[in-house]
C-alpha cells in the first residue's frame, strides 16, 4: 500500500512538472501594435518603446508576471541571449503585468535581468483591460494570464508617424523555444546560421501561472 501511495505522489509530481511546459513556436501575425510609454521599474522614469528601439536591429518585447513560473524559466535564457547579441543590435524590453513595481523589481534583481523593464499593470483585476491582453488575444493567445508573451519588432520597418508601430510581425504565444528563438535572432541581425540544440514545443499542456500558487524556483522542462 505504501508503495502504491508513493507511486501516486511521484506521478502527480511528474504531471505538475510536465504541465508547466508552455513553449510555443514563433508565428507571424497581423497586429496593429502601438507605441507605448510606461514607467521604468528600476528608475521610475518614462520608458517609451519607440525611443528604446532607436538604433536597434531587433527589439523583443516580453510581457510577464513576476510571480509566474513560466517567466522564471524563460528569464535566464533571455539573459543569455541578451548578453550574447546586444552588441549586434538586439534589445529586449520587458513589460511587467499583474504585480507591484516593488515585487517586480525584487524578482528582476533575483533573476539578474539586465535589460530594461517597464510596468503596465499592478493589479490582477486589470488582467482583461490591459493593452497586453488586447494584443495577445488578437494573435490567438487566449491563455488566462498570458505570461510570458513575446512580440518581435524590427525598428527599420516601423511606421514613421502615428501611434501604430507595425501592422504585421512575429509573436510567441507562450514560452520561447531557445533554439528557435536564437535562430530567429541571428537571422534578423544578419548573422550566419549556426547549429543549435533542437527543442520540441509541448502544445498539449495547460497554463500553470496561477497567482494563488506561485512558483518559487525555476521550472524544469521535459
């Protein structure tokens, strides 16, 4: 009997670990993505996307909730890519959702996130009223919280005037697959292709970003 219960506990644990996989492919979508100005989490000053993108070849905006385990899994990977390619014209810009600026800044410090991060919302009740929610649902992302969510921007293709920056671009409705993300980055930066580790997205699992059950450690992916 003890062996039976031990097996059940093990299976539940494995299910939880595997269920945390929310990797998704890079897909091109039509979206009237607008410029925005939010407060920088670290400095409290205004951070305007069009300004942050000036002089860059590729800007990846990643929306996240600081308490989300899926974000905590992706953050170290983004740090690696940022450090590796920022000198080649890559910029990451984070947008914090559904948590206080204090908690977000604490999380960034813990994860050693180096790229700029702004805050769009601090209340979980604002979930369906943010521009983040409107943008991602337009691209077919109907997850409950949508953390993380990525949009890839090439500043050279920006509209010269008006609020709309770009009308069609690539997004990730979930976590980034590192090999695919790095391949895409190198291509957009004009760097030669290199062999990268293959990774397979697990599309059959549900979102686990539950604010009532926050993750305290980076996720282990299958």
